[in-house]
């Protein structure tokens, strides 16, 4: 039950539920030797993470919050929750996931924020 603090000014403490992202990547047959995973979202947001972060055991493809369907303001229908990263690295309203070896960057990163954004 980690606290999520968003660069947009909201925060939430609650129980995020879903599927470990590693399991999702395994099920779809993703090339886990690739360097990056990029995300495009319904609100035109985009970001990316390194594959090590994608495979981290705490990285979660979230579908619920506090045992309820994920609320719209927290990313319905799907949000990537990465407790080891700052909020802007946790894309919400995920629409497209791409596995790539080409550096994809990100919205806030293009504004000068650190690309790695966490520990």
C-alpha cells in the first residue's frame, strides 16, 4: 500500500491491485532482452521505463484501487504502478505498450525531468 504522488498535484494512499507487469510481459511473449518499454496513454501522455524496472517484482499493471475498479482519476482502465519510481513514471489510462530497443523518452522527460525518475 504505497503512497503515489503525482506531478499533476494529486496523491493517493491505497491498495493497488492487478497483475505483476512481468507476468503480463511473459504472457504476451515480449522480448525481455529489449532495453525499454514505452507507454502511450488515452490522454496523449507518453513515458517509458527500462526493462529492469518493467520486470521488477513490485511493478504492477493495476486494474483496481482499494478493491474497486480503478477510478478514472487514478487511471481507468489501466495504470502502470511502479513504487520504485516517481509519479510521472507511472502512466495512467494506458492504451499502447511497446517493447523496443530505441530510446522512447517521455512527456515530462522532454520538459527536463530526469528520465530514470526513481531508484
